[in-house]
C-alpha cells in the first residue's frame, strides 16, 4: 500500500550551520529529493528585495523534482533564484557550465536512503 509522501529534512539545523548560506551565495543541492534542505537554503541566499543568490537543485528522480519545484516556487515567489536539473549529481561540472556558473559557495549531497523509493515498490527499492 502506497503511503502519502511526507517530508522532514534530516539534520536541517546542522546542514545550515555547516554551509552558512548568506544572501548572494550560490548553493548546490546535489540530492534535491523533496526539497526540504533546498527550500531553507533558498530562503537564506535570496537576500533583500532584489534578486540575490542562486540555488541549483539536482535529482535523478523526476517525481522528486516535481514535488520540490512546488515547494521552491512557494519560497521563490517568481524571482527565478533557483534552477532544477534532472540528472545525476556526477554531472555537476557540466550542469554548472551550462548554467554559466563559475563558482559556488556551498554544496550539499545527502547520500542517505530516500524513503519514497522504499515506500513505493514501483519507484526503486522495496
């Protein structure tokens, strides 16, 4: 039986403390998932009323990207401060080059197990 997807980002406080995102930073979430960490990063890099930083989110699962996009759009409010890419994070150098980004201020790779792949046998592990 498929359960409702519920997302609680693991270790959010320590991740934010380690990355120390600030207005104008460029951050990469290599394992976007459902967007919990990315949303908090985006809130912190946006800065004031003018466009600030940029968030690059990468995930190999298009369902994750769809869920994360909705969350990030609610944070971004049409400013265009994030880019989502359907790919493997191993392509990070190419993804950054195609986006015209020469440097980043922080990179997150949450390499744990994603429960949606376990909860739904049609999506991966079962």
